[in-house]
């Protein structure tokens, strides 16, 4: 059984930066692709970024490309989302997730394990 725990959310001003972390346990972390998704109140959960098991391949939603960076440290069973140039539109609960097939994809259906989420609020 996989458990994912996000941390690092908070309140920041527009234009600021924030680094989210996700700690994984109960799995061979290095074998699986990981992703970040976000969900604002009243909206569906949307893809943000994904990274391959090796960390050599990444993919981003157009809305965050050039501003967010996903990374991972397999030795520490950690995945990160570095967010810069934050905008009020980035306000949401951010979730990390694991794709057990090990493929790097933006499709939410590929991610079978999810963290509890961490709130990110950007003030204007």
C-alpha cells in the first residue's frame, strides 16, 4: 500500500515562489512516474506536471510551463514542485500522485495513489 504526504503549501503574494514536497512510503518509489495535480473549489482536478521514474523526462501543463519545475530525489523517496511567478489563478489544493504502470503521462486515470493535498493560496 502506497502512502503519499504533501507539504509546503501556504499563502504567498502574486509573483512569489513556493516549493511543495511529497514524501512517499510503502512502495518502490524509483520504479514509478509521479505527478502533481491541483483542484480549485468548484472545479475538476487538473494536471500540473509529471516526471518519469528516472527523472529524465518531464511534462507540464501549458498554464504552468516556464514557471513550475517538477523534480524528484529517488534516494529520499521525494518529489518536489518548485513554483515561481505565482498568480492568483494558481490558488488550489495541490496533490501529488503515483502512476503504478511507471509511464509519464498527463492522464489522471493513470494515477492510482494520491496524497491528501496541500493548500496553496496566492494573494493579488
